[in-house]
């Protein structure tokens, strides 16, 4: 059995629609002004981002969770960006296909906020 790490990601409706178009298996390419993909390490931080950013900007936000092969995740340092629970991986946009290939199972929506 493959060892995995759980990653979380707050998303708005547009990004979720792109994930759904991939059958919940892949993250969409980053936009030109998005050089890094930022999955976070815990549900609490993902929820905070969703409620503080996605809901005010889009009227709705979603917390997603997905499993990634542990050996892939180990290539990236976890960064603390504020409070002790505000931790995330910084994955360069050009490595997003490799991340997508390392996803085990489907990307799940675990919460919706309006």
C-alpha cells in the first residue's frame, strides 16, 4: 500500500468547476500570475482561508482534501505563514503536473461555506 500525506486546499467555484471537469483527479494549471500552488497542511487553516477569502470574493467557498504520495510530498518543505497552524507547501507551478500524478484517489469536497 502506498503511504500518503493529506493535503487540503481552499477553492472558489471556478477552481472547483475545473477540478470537477477532471473527474476530481487533477488541479488546473496555474494562471500566469500564480507561480506557486499552495496546498495547506490542515483543515483548520483551509477553512479559515475559505471563509476569509473565497466567501467574500465569490459568495461561496469550498474546503477540499486529497491524498498525495508521501515520497512526492517529502520533496517540499512545509512553510509556516503566520499562526502555528498556518502551514502550507509551496509547489512551483511547473511541478503541478507531477503533483497531480502523485494524487492517490480523488480530490474531495469536505465543506462548503456561504
